[in-house]
C-alpha cells in the first residue's frame, strides 16, 4: 500500500526528473533581475527547455556538466566502473541534446546552453543572456 498522496508524488517525480534544480533556479533569478519575461519547461517545445523567452525566440537549457557532458569540463569526468554502461548513457544524452537543439533551430528558436559551472560567474551568465535576448527574432 502506497500512502503518498498524488500531489506529493508528482512533486517527488518532478524532483527526480531534475526540474527546479539549483543551477536552474540561479538562471531564473538572473533573468528575473534583468527584467526578462520567461516561461518554464514549455512542454510543446523539443526538449522542454528550462527557460523560454518567447519575445526573443530564445530557448535556454541549464545543463549539468556531468550528465550533459560539458566538453573539456572537470565536472564531466567519467566513472571508472561500468565504463560501457556510462559511455552509452552519456552518448545517448549528448545525442538527445543535439537533436532537440536542432529541432528547436528548425522551428525558428535560438538556443542557449548555460552550463552548471558557468554559474560560478553569474555576471558572465547575465552578459550572455543579455546579448542572446538582444537578438531580434
Ligand atoms: Zn562545466
């Protein structure tokens, strides 16, 4: 018998799926401070981008360096056990990201990826976001 009420369960599931993660919250705060209007996790768009700036046709993904394999990043280390398992898993993640970004591009969206480690310098993220939202659609 499972006593978790449905509302609580869906909150748990959302957390498991990686929504509302700390780096994402940081990007939201930066965008909010800049006075930008955005929506979250638009389900009708490929990959459900973490933030969507409709006015600027900009989709933003906040990617964990490990899971999404930030190229050249120390956080994208590979586990030393079950090497094949992880290699396949990472390759699938990277391929999925590329496919989703390509589809967004075809639909006329600009895509910006903010890496978890980029958030060490929030000013730099704000600068990138500023130039990305200055582009006319
Ligand atoms: Zn990184």
